[in-house]
C-alpha cells in the first residue's frame, strides 16, 4: 500500500470514527480527527485511525446501552431467552399431566408443528433436565431484574444460566441420539440460538459494567 | 456503601503518565506514545475520566500554522488526588507481592 493511499484511508476512517461518535461526544470525535493532522508517519496515522474507529464504536455502543431504548431492547431479548428456557419444561409437563390442549398449542411452536413427534424424546428426558432449564430461565430473570435495577454484577447470574443451558444442550444431544429424533433439525437455528444468548450476555455485561473510576 | 474503584492496568498507565507532570497540558497523540495505549483504548478512557470530572480537556491552537486546533488534557484537582491514591495503592500492592515472594 502506498503512503498516499494509507493517508487517504486513514482520513476516511477518521471521518467515519468522528461520524459514529454519539452526539454528546462529537467534540471528542473532532479531537481525534485533528490529532491525525500532526501524525507525520502514514503507517502510524493509519493505525491511529483504526483505533479511533474502535473508540467510536465503543462509545456508540455504550451510549446505546445506556439509552432507554437500548436497555428496553436488551431487556426484551433477555426476557425472551428466559421464556425459551421455560418452553420445553412446560411442554413436558403438559404432556405428562395429559393437558393435551396445552401440549398441542405448544407443539405448534416446535419444528414439525406437532408435539407427538417429540413424545419419545419427552419420555426419555431425565427428570432433572427440565429442572435445569427452569433454573437457567430463573437465572436469566434474576439477571434481567438486576439490570433493570442497575445493580452491579448483573451479568454473573446470566452467565451462570448460560452455563446451565449449555449443560442442558449437551444432555439433549444424548437423549436425541438415544431416540433418533432431532428436536430442531436445522443446525443454523441451533447455533444461532446459542450465539444470540452469548451476544445477549456480552451486551448485558457491557451495559452493566462499572463505568465509575473514583469511589463515590 | 461507596463503589469500589476500577483497577485496570490501562487506567493506571494513563494516570501515571498524567501524574508525572500534573500541571502540563498533554495531547492525545503524546499520551498514546507515552502510555503505549492504542487510540481505541485511550480515547474511551479519556472520555470516562472527563465525564467524571477527573480530567480537564480544552482546545488549544496548533503550534504550526494551517493545522487545526488540538484537544489537550490534564488532571483536575480531584483527578490528581485520585491518581495519587491509585499510585499509592498500586505501590502497596506491588510491595506486598514482592514481600510475599521474598
């Protein structure tokens, strides 16, 4: 890459970095941009500009997660993850207690649209597994409650819940192998579910991490 | 109950550099060179410190003509006290670790 091209790219990146800074921090964007003018080495300037883009996105994400709409969206996502954890225990409970109307209703929300496809899996599911899912769901709700109260350490119960969820996923694999029935046949959907939960946890950690330096 | 202060090595490095010459105004690029922090780490830290009243920031005309004004930074009196407290804590911790090893 030629020096002129490096400098041009650095300038473009800096403009982008200044653009993405939240409105209340626009002067910081300008400060980073003006600093580029005094860096004579083009390679260093490009490196500086890359860093400033990261700083811009860091500040943008922080501002988003401190806003009411960012927090509301994250709260909805965590609530949905908790509801998802309660889904399988509720379906198993409905089936075992012979609440077939409820089982049918819930079954329409599974792959194949019929709970009866999952009967062998539900029969083979050990009793502790639904308890594990409920515990994971409750931990997500605790994390949500702590986030809404702006309490420190909201991410800890969330990641504990996530760990339980992963144990559950491992246990389900063996149940599926024993019965030959795959609950969610599409691997992309399965992977997306785990990725979404992990992303929610990281956003929660980011939103609730300590931002105060001094004791107050 | 008061919040526990953050002890990140990046914050400590930045505060240590600012503490070396507390009355001098410093530019972002100079701070980057002295601390060894990347701009992507340095600026969010400067923003946080400034938001919490620990850092003064203002615009200064550039030394060379034709160049845009630059942002300069130095610790506020509160920031200075905090930086000294952090430095003392860090040195105590280091001393305790060295003592434990000896």
